[in-house]
């Protein structure tokens, strides 16, 4: 319905671009909503509820898709890969993002998690025998320079140390999930929707179980539940479905560029709605890091367009 409405006014390509930009905006607003929700909801429980509800929303769509029948022929090794992928991306990466946001500014967490692309490029050399191009080396150098400029001089308040440690664990887990997701998709046994729904199911169960066991489920008011439901239904289930729709039209390189606009959107939203402040040096660092990450991603997407890898960089 949404596709037809846009299609009457714009070409299919322009429609897909606008839809993809809308999705990145939704994902960027997730960071603001998470910060608001963390005032009353424990981080791990919050993350578990969001992704469990999103999984339940996507399950009926997946059940009616061709990918559902493809699960029957999977070997134990493939199932194990999906389980590990779910634990890495949803249980560890998403859990680390929520916990990190409980201790650190949204802009800082976003910058740290964006470092995933650099770690993936390095892991690709070791595990996948993929040699970075000159463009990628330049991108990595720009990103490192941007991160150095943003954090210089390094001053970590005592209360934020745990946040930095947790987010760095999330960066490593996110990079691992990107490499494993690439290997899973390379085999071609499952469509991206199947990979996402199955891994989200495994990861969400473990994440929610850990949250309830460690942090419990406090009495939540209607505003907290509305934030959880919005993040699950709109910013995850709906947004992912719409993003998948745009991938049918947009080239991988174009999707990468649009996805990378979140590096700009999140800081802007954090300044407007969360009261976070950025000085000139920090803005310069963010711009250099975003440019470097884009250079790394463009080359990688040109070689291989994989929806799971793109998804791993979303909120």
C-alpha cells in the first residue's frame, strides 16, 4: 500500500531512496527512545523485550515466506551457525548497546559501534582472506583519526568506565556477527529474512532471559510500554520489512550511503532531544570517522551485497 502510494508520485528508484531514508530516520530515533526508556527500564530487560516483541511481529510474515520451508533442510552445522549469530548480534551486541547507553552519551556509543566496520575489515583479512583496497585503508586511517580527535584528550569519568568496556565488547561481538553473517549468506541456503528472524528469535530469548534473571521486570507505566512497543513494532519489525523492500531496487552501494547517514542523524537527534553537546573538535572527529567508515563500506558493498551485514549496523 505504501509502495503504491509513493509510486504514483515518484519513480520506483526515488521511492526506494525516500523509503530507505525514512527507515534510517526511524532507526536513528531509536537511540533517543532508548535513552528515555532507560530511565525506568533495566537495560538488558529493555533490550530483550524489544527484540522478543519484534521477533513475534516478524514471525507471521516469515511463516508465509518461502524462507520458512528452507529451514527444514538445514544441517546441524547451519543451525549452530544461526544460534551463534543470534547470540553474537542480538544477545551481546544489542545488549551491549542498551547497557552502554545507560552509562554513556548516545553520540559516544554511536561512534564506538561504528568502529565495527574497521574491525570487520581487519577480521576479513584474517578469517576470510579478503585484502582491503587502497580506498579501505584510507577509510580506516580516516576513521581512526576521527575517533582520536573526538576523544582527545582521553578523559573517562569513573562512572563511565563500565560503559566503555561493555560497548567495546559489543563492537567485537558486532564485528564477529558481521563476519559470521557474511559466511552464512555466502552459502545461499537461506534468504535474508529467514536469517534475521531465526537469529533474532534465538538472540532475543537469551537476552530477555538474562535480563529477567539479572535485572528483573519492574512495574512499568504505560509510557514505558509504549516506548517498548514502538521500538519493537515500528522501529524494528516494520522498519526492517520496509528496508528489505528497498533492497530490491537500490544497489548495495547506494544502500550503504543511505545507511551511513545515521552517523549524522543520531548526533543531531541527541543534541536536540537529549541535550548532549558537541564542540567543534568533536564534530570534526565525527565527520572524519563517518567519512572513513563510508569509504570502507562502499568497497565492501561493491564486492558483496548482504542484507544481514547491512542490518548489523542498525539500531
